[in-house]
């Protein structure tokens, strides 16, 4: 068939084109005649026979000759023959266009192009595919080992595999004949590499090789494989060199995850995170190790505090070193999780879980809630931590982050409110703005209910300052010889304080009467209750020839006033004169006679107050300072544990009633779970919830079901 041989050589001379046009016209005439002179069927049949004959007699022998000479030689010959076949197929399609357009279409036959591809697949491809696949895999393995290969050659043969699926319409041939064997070979290759690397490399070095291998495999697909192979090859590689040795790598002695965390190897940890994030559930084991490590670091801080107490160091409710160590630890690993682990939720949860364990481990007499509140007190109190405004805000941010892990948030709130009250009433707060900022942060963390009393305390002081000027004008109308001011507090906002009924001097009593009269006229429905233990005074005193301004509490001022004119009293006489009991008078006298500034002389001279002691003004007292602050131990504890427990009982009962009112009927365990889910400021034990359920049953808010004792019914 002359048409075939000339088409295969791709001639484009004008004479040849004229010849082609003649043959095209001949084909057209043969296909457009009426039967029995229509030769379409014979032309179609001869087209296929001629191609098949050419492939059998010319192409296949040429490939068989090259098959024993090496993979690259065979692939080059296959590439050459495939390119020739594509040219031939294209031109034959052009010659027999009319045949393709009508006869093939009307008889639902494969197009001439499809028929040409099928003949190549049946005659050539099926005979050489195994050798070609083996040659391609050998070249890829050589490239994996660092050798340079002819990528364009591999790409051409891959395109041949793709075209064997009906001209690229299907990747069945590529998938079955090349991709699957390549996946099997890839698995075997990386299984060998895995055993080789894991035996000699540290975890960071191993992961560097993994990262490189994955990048190279991705580039390999881009350069000469079908894009559909990329996820399949990636999964095989990840399974062989990551999944199967994940725990070995994480726990490897001397270079595992814990060692990298301990040595702050952020780059290696980031690589580990990125690689294991590729695996299904690949980050959970790593997050568990991170959680365990952070917990151990936090426990080390707790153990250090325990060791200090065991060594005999005096225990106080103020341990800034311990609190700072926890803050620094949290700040450090919060940064690690944000930067190294991209803020992944599993690692955030690991940090949360570890600090919930650490922060709620109380050591010694004082709870961590009290230590944290006292740390806030140091930051916010004037004369405490020497910090500028930005450092104060940063410190408050960090302590609130630590506070978020605390289980006993209600205990913290009770202690913090007491310390806030002392700062405000004693004018020891470094900044009103800082106080408001801290309360705002707590409000964001716990809600309005948590901070409502604290906000009320600040509001009381703001309102009091507005009314002060009005009362000062009233005081000018009376000659009391005292500079007198009053701070009115709302009972519900402020902590409960002891209110000793001390016998005041006449001039103080006069001032109280003036204020009471003024206040009652202005606020008829309010009742005043004087809390002298919170008041303060400046007492002008003369010892020898020097005068001093003593900054003391109201109770201390009343005691000092008693010792005017050099009088001497024993303890029992003072009790009677001042109308105070032992629990109030002893700390008062201790502050004046046993502290740093002994303005009162005690007999006998020791540091313990007894009922047999006698006291007189210290005529020999002297100090280089004119203004002297004489501190006094608080008459009220930093918090009342009984009150906290009582508040918790009411909170639990309120939650139970709220739940049962909505649900009407509920099983015991379901009710326990619901209550625990609603309580955010503390976490009671199930037995405590059970006690409150029993109390509500006794008070007829609930009843046990008659059919099921494990079921509760709500009583309206």
C-alpha cells in the first residue's frame, strides 16, 4: 500500500502533496459509490491489516533485538517506534478522513486513530510492557540513589502507557502495567532504606532524609509521571518510612521527642510535627509525649517548692519564685506550640491538660489559688513589684492564663477580693487602671458573675469620692479638731469583716455622729455599720523632743490615745477601757510593742502578748524618719474556707434545681454529669453533689422515683 509507506516518512514536497491529494480523491470516490461499488468496508479492513503487518514484521523484531541490550536501549527504541507510529496514525487518519467520518461512524466501529492505537497495543505493547516497566523502575531506583538518568526518555514512555488507554481517555493501562509495579517497587525500596536509616541515624537525621525523600518523590511525579500517582506514591513512602517506625522515632533514646523538647530543638521538632501530621492520627502520639514532658517540667517546679518547705523554710502565702516559674514554663511552651506546632489543637489540649495537673497540685498549707492571688497583689500593690505599665499588663496577662487552668476559681476569687479590698481601703493600689484591667481580664475568662462584686467595690470608691467634697463642707461647720473622712461600702460587694465595738475617744465619737446624721438625711433607707478595723489614721505624737506622724489603723490610733500623759495599763485594764476581747487586743498590742517600731513599752520585754503584761508609752522611742507606718496583722483571714464551702453548696443546689426543672426526670449518673458540666468555677466531688441531692430531697425539691430508686423526679 503506497499510501502507508509515504505517510510514515512524513514527506512534504509539492510533488508528494499532489500525490496525496490524488490518493485522498481516490479514497473519497471509493467510499461514496453505491453498492456493490462502495469499497468502505474493504478499505477499513485493509487499513487495519496493513498496520498490523507492519508492526509484526518491522517494529516488533526491532524491539526484540534491543531487549537484551539494556533497559535504556530498549526504551529508546520503543520511544522511536512509538513516535513513528503516532506520525503514521495521524497521516492515515487524514487520508481516510471520509471513511472515518461516515462509514466508521454509521457502523459504530473504532475510529481509525483508535484502531491504530489498538493494533500497537495488541502487537507491540503487550509484548514489551513487562520489560519496559522493569526498565523504568530500574531507572527510577537509580535516580533515588543519586544517579543521573534521562528523564525525557522516561516521560515519553510514560506517555505511551497513558495512550494505551484509548488515547489517554483511560489510565487503566498506566495504572495496572506501570503504576502498580512502581508502587510495589517503591515500597520495597523504602523498606530497605528504612531499616538502613533507623539503625544508624538519630531521629533528626532520619527525619531530614524522610523530608528529602518525600520532596524528591513529589518532584519525580511532576517531572515524568502521571499526576494521579503522586498521592499513591506519597502514601506508600509515608507508610514505609514514617508510619511503621513512628514510635521508634518518637521514643528513640538520645534523640526522641522528649530529648528534642528538653534541648529546645525547635527546627527538629517542627520537622517532626510537619512529617507526622501527614499520617492519619499521626500527631496524637507526639502530643501525648509533649503533654507528659510539660507535666514533668511542671512537677519539677512543684517538687522544688516542696523541697524548700521540707528544708525548714518558713511557709508564707507569698511565693513569687514558684508562681513565676509556672508562668515562665507556660509562656515557654505556649510559644513552642504556637510557633513550632502551628497552634495545632492537639498540642493546645496537651498544654491545657498538663497545666491543669500542675496548677492544681497544692503543696504545703497555702493553696496555689492563694499563691496566685498573692502574686497579683504584689503586682498591683504600690511598693510591690517594680514594674512599668506595659510590664504590669504583661504580668497580669500571664497570671490570668495560668489562672484559667485552676479548678478552684471560686477560691481564687474569694482571696483576690479580700486582697483587692485591702489595697483599695488602705490606698495601697498602684493604679486604678491596672485594677480595672485585671478585673476586665478575669471577666473575659469567667464572665460577669465572677467579677460583679469586684466591679461593685471599685464603683463604691468612685461614688464615695463624689460625696466626699459634700461631707467635707459639712464638717467645716463643726470644730472637731480632727481631719475626718468616711468611705461607705456596699455590704454585698465587700468581704465580711469583724466589727469590734471599740470605745472611741469623744472627738472620734462626735465625728461619727455628724456623719451618721448627714448620711441618714441623704439615704434614709440605708443602715450604717461601722467597721473600725478597716479605718486608718495619722497620729501626731511627740517622743522626747521629736515629733512624728504615725500612720496606723483606727484601732491602733484608739489604743495610742489611751496612753497619753504617760499612763501605764495592764492587759486586762486595756480590755475593759477599750471594750475589746483578747483576739482583737493581742494583735493590736503586738503591733505597737513588739514590731519594728516599739512606740509602746511592754513588761516583761518579749515578743509574746500575755494577759499579765503591762504597757506604757515608750519615752525613749526614736527614729530617723518623721513619717512612720506601723503595720498590723489583719484581724480577718485572707479567706473564709467555711464561707467558700457554703457558697459551693448553694451553687451545686442551684445547678441541680435548674437542671431538674428543665428535665423533670433524670437518672442519678446523668444528673451528676450535667451538674459537673455546668459548674465552671470549681469541680466538686460526686459525693458532694450526692449530699446536696439528699438535702434537696429532704427539703422536697426532688423525690426518688417509686419505680426506680436511681431516678429523680422534680417537684414543682
